[in-house]
């Protein structure tokens, strides 16, 4: 089974400052839904792993987050894509939990639930914490330049985990992974 783990804001959709307040704020990035569709069609299980401290801080409810995800799931489905699971950390940054990225708790749970070797799992993010979580558990870190990715590349280049793949966007990730698997 091929599993890919994606961050949401800045990878799939435009990040909103200070945060997504509801489904009406959710706007997909160019090519992101096409990428999810391609990955799905090529047999990848698309899984999200996202920090949602806005829940722990009482700024949005789980129902609001679910409504945002419902919009994402429906949009992906209209183009033949599928989101297979969504894992989230609801804790505030100061909660010191094991699941909030850059800690690898969510990734560990994903590997267990899907029964996959985490070292073969690409983890795609636009922030250093996404890549650090991947590196902490031995997954394959991918940095996209969308969202805060270009800023991350510019300001934290020396801190990127070894082996980090840097690409323009999620569609570039999908095309590279498909090319790698179709050439085997």
C-alpha cells in the first residue's frame, strides 16, 4: 500500500491569516485537487496530518473543522480524488502533547493504522515543523514552495532535514512520485 501524508494549509489550500474560520474561507491552491486526484488514481492513499491549535484555543469547533474538511473532500471527489483519512492535533502549542508537529505522534499513528513502513511514506508540508516530524520518524520529507514553503526554504534552508525534496507545489510532488513508481 502506498500512503502519502499531506499538511493542509499551504499545501492543499491557501493559508489564511490568522486561520481558516470556516468552509467559506477554504480555497484550493492551483493544481492541488488535480494532484490528489492523480495520486488517488495511481493507487496512493492520501492522508492529512494537521495541527489545529485553533480548536484547543477555542477559536473554532471540531464541527467547523469538519465542515472545512467536508468541502475539501467533496472538491477532491468531483475530480476523482479521495482523502482516505484526516488526523489532527487539537492541542495548543504549549500543551506539550506527542501529536503536535514537529513531534511525530500523528505520523506514528498513521503508520500503525495503515500498516505501512513509515520510511517509505512521503510527508509533504510547507513549514519546517512538517519536515521535522517526518525526519523524526524516518519518513520522507517533501517541502512545497506554496503557502509558507518559499519562506521556509529561504529562512530555514540550513535546517531542512537531510534528504528533503523541494518542489514547487503538490502537483509537482504527485508527478514525481508517479514517475518514480511507474518506472519501477
